[in-house]
């Protein structure tokens, strides 16, 4: 009798994309090491891991003289995750999750990070954990590889040159 490997459900995965100055400096997709029974728990794992990476990257940036002037935003497409992390919602039915949120909450309180909501259609990390439409895949890859920031920078340079009266 042959057996095939079990498929990995999308909620068994999480992904993190860490960008600096418009391009990815870290991206990863990992299988959750613990059993989760809701998407909020999976989002908490991803958000907490992202905060760990931000803390490490912030230490490197400070050592290079590029300290962040404000908390680093961590995007999530799960509104409940953001509300709990930013202490903007009651957690009456989430107390079991708050134990795992504790370190993230401390990082938010210390002003190291802030958790922001990213609409699902604008989440560049989605392609790392699930199938997405071709247009979203192209947009996400352009964002992660810095192409979006380069185009925005080029547009900004052209506008500045035109305002100065120089040819672009």
C-alpha cells in the first residue's frame, strides 16, 4: 500500500516579508510548529515572528547609524490580530492567545513596532502561502524585489527635475 505525503493546508503556513528602503531583505514561508484552531492564532505567530525579525534588523540598522525614527509598521490582513496587538479591542474570548501575544505587546508598548492593517488585496506576502491571481502575484513580486519603490523613486526624480526646469 502506498501513501502520499499529507498536504499542507494554507492555515498551517505563515510568511513574513521584511523590507528596507523598498525591497525585501528577508522573506520566508514556514510551517507552523504548533496546532492552531483559528486564523487569528496563525496571524499572531506570523506577527510575532515579524516583530522578532524587526528587532534584530533594527539592532543592525542602529549599529550602522540608520536608526528608525518611529515604530516600524508590521502589516497584517487580519483586523482582529491588529486590534489585539495594538490594544484597541476587547480580548474577552482571546485570553488563551494573549499569553503568546505578550512579547509582541511589550514591543508595541516600547514603541519598537506598530501593527497596521493591510487589505488582503494589498498584502504582498500572500503569494508565499497560497495561490493568488496572476496580477496580484506580479504586483507582490514587484514590491518584494524593490521594483515598485524604484519606479516610485524614478517618478519622484522626474517631478523634481520638471519643477526645477531641467529635462528629465
